[in-house]
């Protein structure tokens, strides 16, 4: 791979200035969305500024840190890092601090006759804790600024607009091959062979892989469907045209997985009520969080899934079978250090017994997190991502469930789709934390309203009882 050019590194320094202007000109909710989403879409991948001690600065850490800085010093606001509920507090502490336990239990190197995989050091735990905290910054900020129906609407509208703008380089790459990152930043970020699909190309633009672009296109399409249901008769034709165009953009991504997602989630978004959408999202979160247990108990119909993929093409079925075989080996490897995991440096993978070279690969975020951080890290990561959906599901079952807005339900379904995609892919991106944090803010607001109403009813009942006793 060719090294990034000077423009790639310059962008890492320019983006904070862009974000600073966003926070000065826009309201905090939209400034936060475009700081995180814009950085994810246009900053160079695999380009890192390494400074001593502090975490690497790249297209993930820079937008997160500058958003935090602007919230503190441009908006001059205070950001809370702990949710209201005990479960949320516990999950955040587990997420940030679990690397300590992982490092302490993986200090010994893995020795092979022809090589060695190094052990973990205390420095690794400090770096991992810092990275975990930085990764959660969109979650904390979204809980503060996006935890309202208006914040949910802003996210939906941002996804639709971003999808329309990003469609231009996507169309160029679908026609002329993925070259945008080469033309702009001077290098190609992945294996070019994997972009060749069905006699053409699937776009990559400035994201790590074509699958990331495909899932982004799915998120934009789902957002467009949410907007379509909210339009008046006068603007509905234009909203329908936008949705159809974004569906076409999803098609040119040439990804069977997101096509299946679209066929499943589009009817839910277009036909189901808001409460049912939230309950379906909560149910999917439960399935995803329990997925490693289901795999370990052999309750997932893997062969049927492979056969279904074979209906699209033999290549798809072969690729899926290869993933499943690797996951089975990695799951068995993870069970050897089930609680705290194997740590970094590729220790969670299988290695050649002679050379020490890795002999397995991992695609799904679930098996990657489980192998590196064990069950403690997996529960913290996936539990914190799914927690807003579970709380919203609880509120949807109450009388206050009717207060769920269509935009809140839409973001909940998009987040649920993202969680489902974490099983075959590692698409846990900063915008994932943005959606989770915003939904948690909404869920906490609904929970407070429900509890306040219950307490008011209880006080009213006590006062009625006192009046009756006084009359008697």
C-alpha cells in the first residue's frame, strides 16, 4: 500500500478547524452530528498521527475529541459521563476499565519455535482505557444534545442529506472503479480485488471497506423511509424520489447482506407503528447480545443461513462458510480465556504452531471483542450499545409508549440494524455511539416522565385517603 500524501495528513489538522466553525455557526445538536458524521465520511482512512503517550489521532479520535472540546469551550457546557440508571453506570465503567483486567491476565508472551507474540504491558492498559473513553465521547455528547425528538429528527435528516451528497463519489467509483481515496489522499485503503463484484465495482470512497459504504447506504435509505412517512401530500413525491434514489445507491454497493437487511427493515419502517418498531428493535438487541451464547449452544441455524446465501450466488455462500469456519475456531479460542480475553497484538487469533503466524481472520465485531476483551468487554460493549433500545422497549410497553416519536422509532430501528450487522461485520462506527447516546437521552427522559406521573398519582391517592379519614 502506498503511503498517504501530504493532503491526508493536512486533513487531520484542518478538520478540527472545520468543526470549530460548525460549533460556532450551528446549534450543538447539528454541530455534533456533522462533526462526527462528516469526519467519518471524508477524513482519510488508515492515516494516523502518532504522538508519544497520547492515543493515535485519526478519523475517529480527532472528531470525537474536537466535539468534546467544542462542547466545553465553545458552548461552555458541562457534560455528564454517567447515565441515570445503575445498569448504564456499570456498563460504562466496565467498558472503560475492563482493559486493565485484560492486560494483567495476558502479560506472558506466546512462544513458538519460529516466532513469538508479545505479552501485554501496563502501558497497553493505559492506552486502551484512553481509547475506550475517546470512543464513548459521541455517546456522552449525544445523550446531552440529541436526547430529544428534535435531536432524533436532526439525525434522520443528516443521514438523508449525507447519503445524497456521498452518492456523487459513490457513482463515480461504481463507474470508474474505487479511486477517490487514491486521487485525493494518494493511496488505496484495502484489497482492490474485494471491490470487484458482478462484473463491476462497489464503491469504497473514504471508508475502510466497501461493506462500510454499503451499510452507510442502508442507513441513509432507512432514514429516507422514515422521512417519507412524515411528509405531507405536497412534498411526498419528492420524498419518494429521494428514497428510490437512495435504494438505487444501495443496489450499486453490490452487497447481499445489506440487501437482505433492506428487505427486512423497509416494511417495518413503512408499515409498523412507532411502538412496534421500538419493540422490534429491542428484541433484535436481545438477540445480538445473546448471540455468542446461542452460537456456543449451537442454536443458530448456520447451515440454513449458508444455503440461503447460496440462493444469491455460490461465491456468497462460500465466503459466508469461510467466515463461519473461522468464527467457530475463534470462539473456541475465546473460551480458553472467557472472562477477560486474550488482549491485543493478535493474541486472540489462532497461530501456526511452528512459525507463530496467524492462521485465522475475524470479520464480525462480536467475535473480535469477545476474543480481545472476553465476556466482560463484550457485555460492556454490546450491552451499552443495546441498552437504550432495551429501556425504550420497556417504556414502549407502558402508557407512555404512545409518546414515542416517529423519528425516535426510526433511529431505534437503524441502531438495531447496526447491531445486527455487528455479527458479520465490524461496523461499530462513531455514528453508532451517536445513535445510542441520543436514544438513551430520550429513554431517560421518558422514564423520568413515567416515574414523575407515578409519584404524582401516589401522592394524589394518599391525599384522597387522608381526606376520607378526616370526613369519617
